[in-house]
């Protein structure tokens, strides 16, 4: 079993829809949670970064962490065609291994006009 | 800011040949990471350096893979000999005292 599980999709939604992307993890030591966005043939770029359980909002994006159930989510409101990309969740334990990110498989999202 | 620079962007080689991938991190960043991305396995951390010193190479698949960071502005990932199963996109990323890693555009490697 992978330490971070993510449904690869693909996920296709109409423009303006609310998108929900999810990951589960198994390692209780994971403390930091990130969402990266990767456009086709590009490197991943950091989208959201959270530490504690709860919600963090940034424009149309909301990251949610529930440490009790080891579940992390990314919500995209009013989705746009420009949001079409692969979304990867990532996590690490911090401390001496702060640089060692473990990524989910990535979910391919297509937002069609 | 130029961002993380990787070369070559594409590499096609034959099985058994030596492959060298290069990375220039963002100036001032003290950590450098090498990843491999495939459809089957996703994005996997191979090795990372902190202040030019390898910290964790547990993700390096086997002895055919080696990485060096001779100075703060340059790193190489070498595969010798290469095999078809090494075909993947290899990313380099750098960071500075934070968990935010900045990725390069990647090198798409095809081993025939």
C-alpha cells in the first residue's frame, strides 16, 4: 500500500463547477500537506500549503486537512478551463525529514467550456 | 529569476549507454531534489541534497543511478548503464529553508 493514495481520475467537469480532489495517507507522522498543480509537459508548482487540521482558503481554492481520518482535500470553486491540469497532493513528516515529500499519484482534471 | 534549469529537455538513447542529466538550482537555495515521474509510479523522490551534501538517497533505484552536487549551483544525475525501464521524466527541484520546492521543467528520457 502506498503511503499516499490519490484517485488518478480522470475527472471532467463543466466550467463553473465545484471540483473536489482528495487524498488519504497512512503515516501518522505526516504533518505538512501540500497541493501541487502540474500542467502538461511542465514541472509541478506549489498551489496550497497547510500544516494543521482545518481549512485554508486562497481565492477559488480551499485546502482541507482532517488528521483524525488522514484525509486531505482540495476544492476549486467556479472552475475554469485554465484549471485543467494534474493535481498532486504531497506530504512530509517535517523535522529532520522536512525535505522528503511523498506524493500522491495525481488526479487529471479537465474543465471544459 | 530564471527558475530551476534542467538540461537536456529531451534525451533519447540506447540501452547500455550512459546518460547524464543536469540541473542548476535557483540561486540561494540550499536544498536540491531529484525526482522521477512515470505513469505507473507517479512522482518519486530519488535523492536530495542539503548544502551540497546528500541527505537521503533511499529512493535511488539501484547502483546504476548516481547523483552528485559538486557546488551550490550544479548537480548531475547519472544512469550507467541505462535500461528501457529507466524511461521517465526526471525533475530537479530546489528549495530554501522551507517546504516549498520549485521544480524545473524536467528531462524526458527515452531509453530504446
